[in-house]
C-alpha cells in the first residue's frame, strides 16, 4: 500500500465543510462533527481525532533559511529558502535561492540563468505546474 500524503488540518476542515454544504443542498443535512467523522472514514481513519493527529504530523514545516535540494525544470539543485508563507489547502508559497544558478533554457544558442525562484508547492514539496513532458516544475526534498 502506498502511503497517503495528507493535506493540513485546515484543508481537511474545509473539505468537511464542503461535504456538509453539498449534502445539505441535496436534502441530507448533517452536523459539522458528522462531516468530520465521514471525512475521516473517506481518508481511511477510524475517527476525526486520529485523522487530525495524522495530518498534523504529515505536513512539513518549511522555514526561512532551511537547506533544500531537489529538481527544478529537470536540473538537480541545492539551495536555501528565502521566504515561506503557508497557503490554504496544505500548500506553501516559497521563494528559494539556488547555490548555483540554473539554466532554464534548453537551447544551445542562448542561456537564461536563474538564481532565485518563487513557487507554490503541496505538502510533498511538489508544484502542480508541469513541463510539456508532464514533469513538475519543482520537486523539493528537505535536507
């Protein structure tokens, strides 16, 4: 079985609220606690408290100055986080500075070196934006 990457607790509460609103619109109102318990079952947990605890430990905490490594547009890199802002839905807005500039152009005729980028990543440190071959723009690993 592949381990699940859980969104943050706030994102899970938002999912429960949407579930509750959808069911109410369909004529089946439920309480907020029932929506939380139902959501826990959908994620494969026995109850909301267990899911909530798992979500808390599953979300990485990115910090300014933290060393990171990974791939940007298919290039391996190391660097540091310059700014960090938590977003909704378990996402993070990050600005990172590369230790060595990365050429973001595949052409042999010219170069475009990047020393710093900003990106929005999910709880696994991966962007939703993808290159034309389907690979994420940015994949982070904590070091």
